[in-house]
C-alpha cells in the first residue's frame, strides 16, 4: 500500500475517533415518550453539524437503565464505536429505586475506568433526585458525583433538568422527565458545556 494512502487512512481513522461522542444515559437522554429525533442528543448533533464541527454523536441511552445496565453495555459500545469522549448520564434510576449509594458509585467508577482504558475521556453528569427521598440518602447520593469528579478529575456537567423545573411546559406530568419542548433548552446547556472539550482536547 502506498505510504501516502496509508497516512491518509490513519488520518481519517484519527479524525473519526477524535470526534465521536458516546452518550450513555437513561430516559433523560433517550427521549422519553417522544421521537428519538426530538431528543436533545440528536438536536445537539444537528447543532454541531450546523456549526461545521465534525462530530459523530452516538446516543446509547435506554429508558429505565441503571448504572448496572450501563456497565454491562459499555464494553461492546466502546469496542464498536471507539469514542474519544463518553458522557455518562446514569444513576437516576438507581436512586429512585433506593439502591445503596456505594453500589451506584462502584458501577460508575468501573465505567470510568473502562472508558479510560479504551482511550476515551469521560464527562460525568450530575444527577439530582426528588426531595422526598430523605435528607441522609440525598446527601449520600449527591456526594457520589462530586467525589468521582474530584477523584478522577472529570468535568461534571450540571444536572440539566434542574433549570427547567417550574417552567411551564418543560416537565411532564410525572414531575421527572423533560418534555419535547424542553429538549432545545437542554441542548443549550449541554452544547455550552461540551463544545470547548471538542475544540480543545487538552482540557480533558
């Protein structure tokens, strides 16, 4: 194979790898009760495309998923897509089920390690639970994300549902899931947070 062609193939491979974002989340990212094209990950991909930012967004989010489910699915996702960036948005369903915080943290920690071993950088999403789960549990749950972010020096994406609470038409009747009308607002938050890391990988 000619050397120029080989170098070109390596360059294409690098560019593809360097601009692949894997979103591993639950119903907050999967587009609960709406068309997948309306969900914020797809809208985010479209915005980057409009801005001529070459990035492939793989939305591997599954409604109802837990950190255990994400941990089971992550190895094959890493092998198949070879992302350079993994956004972890998991833990909410664990918390809603009252699972032990130590178990949630251990699962997230294993996912962080797997992603790093695969050459991907991780951005962790902060997750907040409804206030009716008891002060002690809420404190233990909230501490998971701050502790992992600090220990592994990970960027911590603020919980993107929080600014929507109280706005008309932004949250579904269940009080948890953002509506289709809320998805562009989530894109604004996530786009502003993630884009600098795409443009300057040294920040990770």
